[in-house]
């Protein structure tokens, strides 16, 4: 689990680039990612200490969560699915913690040269420049892309390792060898379903049509591999970033109405102050609703990400692949 989370952190740090790391926003992203990784590892350590014959507290929660992920992996891949549960669990916990960390109220502070963020100043009524002290890692495309790269490399690695292993056969104790033959078998999935067409067609159709279709299938299968990478990263980023922007805009507007209400009361306008106060109350209710929806959306997006990762792994390690 620590290795998987560390890979996500390093990939996220590398995604900012050496030159871009001078940007305070990129430093905040890497620091926030490190905090989330540390929190997840700490919670896992505490849960491990409280697990046992009769787990209690956090240990019981994590054990039920592990059993849930384990059941899904075995439903997809059979008994061998248990091998991939620690990795899937790490991905799920990190994405979930990243998504939910964006729901925390985090202060912002001004700094020269920082990325502009609209903040309301009740004293002057003007906009000041600042950047978040902490930012949810999944709000940044750097992190979601890094997660997608880790997932992409993992299911290709597991598929390659599966074919390079030596597996006992089912007939007269024979063995299915890995090595070069296994590598070729893994590589052959890029031109599927060309072998099936070669067997089904005959005559001129076989020699004229199948080679052309093989080239087309290779291109389509390569595009499909990279489409998974893009789909995983954009889906998570779009949903979490959209929810984050809605929450930010509501909070900013709420702060503005509160400032207007305070100014109206100080000017002696009770009606104006009460009106702005009512609008602030309505916006607070809306922001609370968005918070609840964001918590649900964060869980759903973490669930989708790790289920798709498990699905891709099951596809490449299937016995008939």
C-alpha cells in the first residue's frame, strides 16, 4: 500500500515539472498530496493495530472495506483477484481522501507572485490576491493524470507479468511456459481479433482483407489503451474540479453578502442588513447541500476509479486473454 501511494505522490510531483515547481500553486499541490498520503498511511497503520480476531473501531471499518474490495476483485477475476486487492485498496483510499479533503474549510493567504484567487475583504470591500494553504490533490489535473498513469502502468505490468510466469497446465502435468512465448502472447492482444478472422475466412478474402484489418485493429487497440488513460484522468478531474468550483463560488458569494449585511447594519439600514442576512442564510443552506453532494460525489468517483482499474486488470490477467 505504501509503495502504491508513494508512486502516486512521486508521479504527482513529477507532473508539475522542474520549472513549474517554482510556482506556489505547484508547491501547494505537492505538499497537499504528501499530507493526504501521510494521513492515509497513518489511518492504515492505526487500523492495522486495532485489527485482530475481533477488530474494533477504525480496524473494523477498514476490515469491512477491505472485504468489500476483496469480494469485488474475486467476482471479477476469481480467486486470483485477491492478489490485486492491496493495490486497488490503496488507489481507492487515496482518491477518496483526496476528494473529501476538498470539502474542508481551508484558509487562504496572500503572497506576492502567487496564483490569483478571488477573496473578499470585509474591511475594504476589494479583492485581494492569495492562494490556498491546502488544495485537494484531485482538483488538479496533474494529480488525476498521475493517478491514471499509475493505473495504466499497473494493469499493463500485471498483464505482462501474468504472461511471463510459468503456470501449471491441466493436461498430464504439462506446463504453459512464459518467457518469450508469454511476451509474444501479451503483445498479441494488440492485433485482436485478427487470429479469429484468419481462421474464419478463406481464399482471397483471408490474404487480402485480414492484413488490412490487422493494421486497423492495431491502431484501434493502441488508441483504446491511451483512451483509458485519458478517460480515467479527465473523468475524475472534471467531476471534482466542477464540485470544487461550485463550492468556491458559493463561499465567495456568501462572504460578500455577509459583508454587505454588516455594512448595512453599521449604516443604520435594518431592512437592508436583514435582507442581505436572509440571502446569506439561503446561500449557507445551498453550500451545505453542495457539501453533502460533494461528499457523495467524492465517494462515487473514488469507487468508479478503482473499479475501472480492477476491470482493466481483470481483462489483462484473464486466463483466456
